[in-house]
């Protein structure tokens, strides 16, 4: 540099004048009033955001009111943001409607990254782990055997299995949470799920998200919002009843998550952590586990059966593999190594239909950068997991259902999958979900062959309906019992 044009005091001026400004994020032009709001109104947002990535690249911005949204469409960028720079991006957008749904931000999934939130997540994570170590495997086995009984009862008639999958997934969570399981016909269960489903779908609707971006709309009558408020009140009443019953019955041991949480609150009463947490946190954690753990797993099971109807020969391959489990017993989660085709199937359905396709939006809690672009504090980050799982730079024939890509030599790598997000906000139920997906699928495919109701019926439409959870449209299937395996 010495003696060059920009040495000494001139260097500062030179840099000031000629340094290149940080590149600004690409993105579609927006309307002067509503920005790119219309881009978020598409009926299948994950597909739409993925198509925008073809035009603007794997990172682009959308403007919505005063908010800048940054959409990430590759696994690489999602890992950079959520995992490597987790401490910059662990926040959640603070929103008017989110606050209502999350009991004033006091749940785990929507709560912002604060000391209180960290104490809450640690507490629930610990309780979930203790409970899972003791009983998760047997709880899932019990529900899988119950599901088998229900399917046998259909005696080969065409049925929509979605409700049975919801009951099975829900019973895993309610057993872990309060040691209770319900029958499909139970009015308690039906009330709980109709209310939770309603909240998830209403909250995902554009009528509601518009209230967050455009505060003036809150002054106008909004029947969708009125319904949301009613359902949140109903949810809180139902959960309160469950927790009150639980306390009355005196199950305060660490066997269940609720027991473990209540004990931990007592134990930590005099610590700083204990002072941050109250019964409201136990209440909201129950909501988190029920919402996070029921529709996701149930939707995934529905997708799996639907994909298998498109490629029935894969069912036979998994079945043949399951026949090799010693002594004809049902597989354990520890049998994963010996069941590569089953594991490949689980991974391929997670890839094609990550059931939380846009994860949950994150918020930049300080100025930061992604892929060299400056990202200002408070930007909202949307990890498009669906887009990352269809990235043609990573996956060959990204839209084809090919479990074999995850078998040796198939070219697919589980390291490129991000169905559970990552970093500080990694799905709290990841290990519960992984065991459920493996065991439920193993039990189902060991005992049943899934076939179309009639040979002239088309296999189910695989586009799906995307709200917060990506679900398949209802379809009917026949669960034909397989010959018994075993001695
Ligand atoms: C969050 C996926 C099952 C509880 C999430 C997120 C994803 C996800 C993508 C957002 C991560 C982020 O913000 O970056 C899935 C999938 C599942 C599944 C694909 C099953 C196939 C479960 C289960 C439970 C659960 C079984 C409960 C036992 C939660 C909770 C959060 C969460 C509480 C919020 C975490 C936080 O904000 O810190 N999940 N999930 N999920 N999930 Fe899951």
C-alpha cells in the first residue's frame, strides 16, 4: 500500500468513497402500499416461495408493511442461519396475533428468545427427556398395536385413516403429558382436536396475518379473528381442566411430563429460574406439545401411505426387510441399522413433505448477515424447508419419490435434510417424532398392505394443502392384512 494512491489519511477517504456497498437482497418489486403481501396469499405458499427462488435465487426478500422477510431456500443457507448463526436468529417475530395465540408469548414455539423463554425450554426439554427415556418406546408400541387393531376392524373396507393417525399420535403425547389416552369416539378428544386444528388453520390464514402487518385492519370487524379468539379461550379452558384433573388425582411423580414439570417448579421455587416460571408455563407447554406433536406426525403418516400407493413395490421391499427381524418379532427402534429400506422411506417422505414446510418464522435479534447479505435487526426469516428439500443443486429428480436415493450408492444424504429446523429452535419433539415415524411405519407395513379402493381409482393427489402444517387432501385406502410373520 505504501506510496499508493490511497495511503495515509487519504486511505480513509478513498475507502469511504469507493468501497462497495453491501449487496442488497434481490426480490420481486412490491406495491407502494402493501409491498409483496400478495406473494404471501398463495394457496400453497411453500410451492410458490420455491418457484420465486428460481427467479431470485436461494435467498431473497419480501416486503410486508414495515417488515422485511428473508426467505431461505437451500439447506446450506438454512444451516448457516439457524445453526451456525443461531444466536443472531433465535428470535420469533413479535406479532399481535402471535401474542394472543401464545398466551402473551409464554409458550415455547412462539415465545421470543428471552431469559424466561430459555428457562422454559430447558425445563420442558428436561421433563420430555426424562419421560422419554423411561417410557417413550413402550408408549409408541402400545399405540401402534392399538392402531393395528383398529385397522383390522375395518376388514378390508376403504377408509380415510387420517383420524386414526391423529388419535394414535395424540395418544402418544397425552400419555407422555398426563398418563391419559383416549378412544377415537371420546368427546374430550374430539373437542380438544377440533379446537387445536381450528386454531392452527385460522392462525395460518391471510385474514389473520394481515392484522400483524397492517394494524389499521384491527379496527374493522373481522369474523375470522373473532373465531380465533373464541377457539383460544376454548383451548385454555380444556387444557386447564386437564391440568386440574391431573393435580386432583395426585399423579405428581416424574413419570409424566406434567408431573415432572410441576415437581421441577416446586424444586426450583427459590432459584432465579424458578422465579421466572409459573403454572402458566406448564399450561402453555402442554399446548406446545399437543399442537407440535399431533398434527405433524399424523400428517406425515398420511403422506407415507399416499406415496406408497404411487409406488406399491416399495411396500413389498419394506415388508421383506421386516420379515428378517429375528424371531418374527416387531422391530425395536434399535433395529434401525438392519432396516435400511424402512429408514430410507422415512427420510424420503420427510424430504418430499416436511410437514412444517416453512418451519416457524425466526427473527434477527441483532444486525447480521446471511450469504454475505446484510440482514438488519428484526428482519423475519422464513426457512423454506420444502424449497431446500427440492433444491435441484442437491437432489437429483427432486420431485420424484425415490426412497432408494438414501440407500448406499443412491446419492442422497440425510445431512442435507432439515425437516426439524436446527439450532436453538430445533424442533423440541425431534427425538419423539423420529421414533414415532419409524415404529408406526414399521408396525403398519409389517401387518398391512395398503391398496387403492378400486383398480380404476387414481392414487391420491400429492400436492397437498399448506397451512402451518402441510397435509394431504383426504383419501380412502384399503388396509389389507399381510400373512402373519413369526414362529
Ligand atoms: C418446532 C418439525 C413433531 C414439538 C418445530 C419446527 C419444525 C418442526 C420444522 C420449527 C423449528 C424452527 O423454528 O426452526 C416437526 C416435524 C415433526 C415434529 C417434521 C414430525 C414429523 C413434533 C413433536 C413435538 C414437537 C412430536 C412434541 C413432542 C415442537 C415444539 C416446537 C417445534 C415445541 C417449537 C420449538 C421452539 O420454538 O423452540 N417442529 N416437528 N414437534 N416442534 Fe416439531
